[in-house]
């Protein structure tokens, strides 16, 4: 499971990816969710602050949960608490370039990935050409009744 420092990643994306100079937090979430759907992963993304009043756009993400730290704390503290509270921290992948979080991940033997590395890997995966799946019926052929129907339609006698 991935735990991502939201604004840390967003700032890296804006700074390093010219095509994403105006990316918003919700667009970033949708891209990450798409990546997780393709890779079969799940994750949590934690942003500083309280976020927008209307959070509906952050709710329909199947493989990504989005959290806002709220007033009086920050995303780093929330992520540190998540690392400490996890019963199997070795299975966690912490995505942040923040030294504090990378140190916390290392202390619990979690994997730590810098945001630029994560973004590069994400883009490689999303830009891969995927084979198009053929419908199963293509290989199975028509049933006998379907064949009779098509022969009728085209006026062909057997």
C-alpha cells in the first residue's frame, strides 16, 4: 500500500513536468488512481490543510483514498502516525522527498520513494501501450442458432 505526501508530490510534478504546469490536486488524484487501477495497487494520499469545502470530487476514486490533515496539524504528521500505527509497515511504500518522512519510513523498514522517482515510474506505466483484449466470442464463434439467423438474414440456404 502506498502512502503519498500530496503537496510534496504536486510541487514536484509542477516543477519537473512541463505538461503539468497547471495540474490541480484533483487531477493529480485521478492520474494516481488510474495508475493504481492499472498496477492493481491501492494507496492513500494526504494533503496539508482542510482542502476545498466540497470534497465530492475526491470520493469516487476506487484505488485511492484522499485525506486532508486538517487545521492544527500537517500531512507529514498524519503520514508518520500512519506508518507507526500500521501492523505491517514493511508492506508500505511512502512517497515523499521530505527527509522527515523518509527517515520515519526507514525506521519502520517501510519502502521510501522520492516523489520524482514515483512520478517517472507512474508516467512510464501509464504511457505503455496495452494489448487490446479480444472478446471471448471471437474465438468461440457463433452458436448454431446465431448461424441460422445470419443465414436467414442474408438469404443463404444450407
